[in-house]
C-alpha cells in the first residue's frame, strides 16, 4: 500500500490551503506545525495514505545527508510503500 508521499513546497501554508480547500483533503498536524511543534504538516488522502508537505528550504539538508549534490532538487522528496516482511521477501 502507499503509506506516504513527501512533496517539496516553497510555501507550506499555501500548499496546505490548496490541498485542503481546493482538493478537499483533511489536514494532519497543521496546528502543531503552526505552533512549531511539528517539522511539517500533512494531508490525508485515504485511511492509509498521506501527503507530507516539506518546505523546500530543507532540500539543502537532504543533499548533505545523501552526499549527492542536487539529489533533493525534485518536487517529490520520496514515496514510501508499506509492506510486510513476507511481502518484501
């Protein structure tokens, strides 16, 4: 199943507005993000899946972790597929 997708965005609040008001998705951790208690907010796509909205200024940190210049330059940070160990094997 699709667990989550992480998208880079220049404006987290504008992205949250788009996904909640225009698309109609449910906000996740937005109040906590606004209060500085969560590093990023998300929107719920389904019971099992969310989209995380990451500020694109964090891409520099991701590049330093991967040690590959430009590795965080894509709009999609990453996609996470969830499965059991037996499914993986």
